[in-house]
């Protein structure tokens, strides 16, 4: 039987911490990985500071099957992700000659100078596996279980599409929902008891706004796990708890 694989996402960039840019990458990465039986268990946001990137990478790569980083691989002075990944693995950050030639050829055809700053995008840690994509001149890369991608959402998605088929396939992650006209406070005790009973199942509780497009009910309970029968049992117990309290509830 396949095991459920785990992953962490490391978002790199001062702009994320300052709020000047809102992250659009985490949700997409998590959804794509879940389809392959890989659960995102942790995410961190760190600034463009080498020591903090190194510490985060080294902590996460020993804890999870995969680590995915976004940001800091461009041509500017604060794009230090490749330097930091190299430091984390104790290797040099070196020019990848095939990538260098690819970018140079692309810029030459456009009549754009291949400046020393732009050449930074051709660097990756020594021994890195370069992951090419037809849709992006600058590729992502892999060092052991760490995958390094751009921070720009459009480019990150292209890189992830090129990466995803190389990943192991874990046990399928299933999902069920219960929609109920109950407040979280009214169902909290019963929900806690159910969660303690079924420790391999994740139960999420999500209050809905009155104009929610997801549900006409006040709360949506999302039940996730790998065993269909167990999910059904959990949903049945949530439905029973709601109805026993006099609250309307339906399984979805």
C-alpha cells in the first residue's frame, strides 16, 4: 500500500512579509500536490536573508519528503535563493552551462544584452538536477528533495508542471463535506470528541459568509483522509451530532 507523502512549502521574499505582494503560490502548489497523494504539512515565509533561508531549508528537508521553494531566483541583488540552497547543502553555487547557453541564445535573438545580472539566473548549486520546460526559458531545479522555483505565479506554475510528474505518487487523499446550520461554538465539543476518535482523519470547520457561493449553510465541515469507509463514518457522526442538537445538516 502506498504511503501518504508529505511536503513543505518555503516562500522566500521580503515583499511577502511586508505585505506589498500577496502570495498566490501556496494554494496552487498544495492542490497540485494533493492530487498526487502528497500533503503539504507546513509552510514558512522567510526574508531574503541567507541565514534564514538556510535554516529553514535544512529544517524542512529533514522533516518532509519534499520541500518546494518559491522566489529569489531572478537577476536582482536580493535574489539569493540559489546561493542559500548551495550553502544549505554545503556545495558551491555554479554556472549551469546549458542554462547559460539557453538564456544567452534567447536574449541574443531578442537583441537584449546578457548582462552579469541576468547571468545570475543561470546559476544553481553544484550537482543540481535542472528541470526544463518548453514554456519557460529559465528552468527550475532540484537538489535532493528540495525543488526550487520562481516566485512569479505564472512562471512558478510552469515550473511546477514540469516537476510534478517526477514526484512519487502517495496514497490518494479523499475529501468529504458536511454542511450544517450550526455555529462552531455549538458543535465544538462534539467535533473534538469525533476528532479524538478518528485520529487519522483531518476535520476542518469553515464558517460561511451570508453571501457565500460555496454553501447556503452556516458552516462547512471538510473531512479529509485516505480511507473512504472511515471518512463516511466521520461524516455520519458529524451529521448525527448536528441533528441531535436540532440543527439542519446534509452530507455532500
